[in-house]
C-alpha cells in the first residue's frame, strides 16, 4: 500500500477541516440539550395502612431506584403533601409526622404531616425524582 505524499496529506487534512468546521458550527448552534427536569408522579389512593400512622403507596415503576439494604440512601424520591415537601426521607419503617421512605419492592411508606389518614384527609400527594 502506497502512502500519501506531503502535499496529498495536506490536501486531505484541509478537506477534512473544510467539512468539519461547518458541521461543528451547525451542531453547536442547532443542538438543544435535554433539560434534566425532575420527574413527577401523583400518589393515588387508596393507600394501604401499615400501622397507626404509616401508609403504603405502591409504585412499581419507581422500584429501580429505591433504597436497598446495602445502599439505604439511594432513592432520590421527594414526597410532597399539598405542594409542601414532607420529610425526612429514608426514614425507618416506623414513620411519623410526615417522614417517608422509598424501598425496592415496598413502594413509598409515608405518613401525613399531622399523622392523619391520607385516604380521608383531602390532601394531594405527589413524588418527584431525578
């Protein structure tokens, strides 16, 4: 196989540059990056009562990023009650006063901010995640 001479190599180099720069400029000005907006899902009852104040909202679609034993703070889920954040997150199963947890296989375990029954208190609940 024959190698290119210096003038031929320079010609190929400049031809590639002549193609590269217009394409790069076009892509730079026409590319619209996707915003990394949080995702949102409403928690729709009825919620299963687990104990005096803890309720369960099954959300199988969110199982993939829930907490698990070796990574107990993995979930990025944030729970809201009537637009106000509840918390703290990653709470133990015995939840009170608006705390919650999101574990693989169990969905979201939470309590209302005043420990009332979320099935009857008239408030709306939604979860966001990254």
